[in-house]
C-alpha cells in the first residue's frame, strides 16, 4: 500500500504477527511537518544485503523508475 508518493518516503516492514495499514501510522503528530514522510509504503519483505542490513539503494531505485529519472 502506498500513499501520495512525493519527496519524503517511509518504508515499513511490520513483524509477521502484526497487521498494519498506512492510515494507522501517525508520524505527523511526532515530527515537524518538514520531517514527516509524505508517503508510507508497507512491504512484507525489504531487500537485504548479505550482512542482513536493508539494501536502501534497491528501495530508492524502484522509486526512481516510477519517477522516470535517476539522481
């Protein structure tokens, strides 16, 4: 599920036992307006490197393809 794709984005991977929707995430109440993400994407499996860290470049690449450009 994705909400309003714009510049600031948050990708969330909930634990298997949790059910979560983007409307349930209330970040604007806890962050300044310019820091709050404009879109929230919920994924079951985030791309990970061999070390187990989240592969952020692969997350960004999919967004750049949608935008039709790169950095």
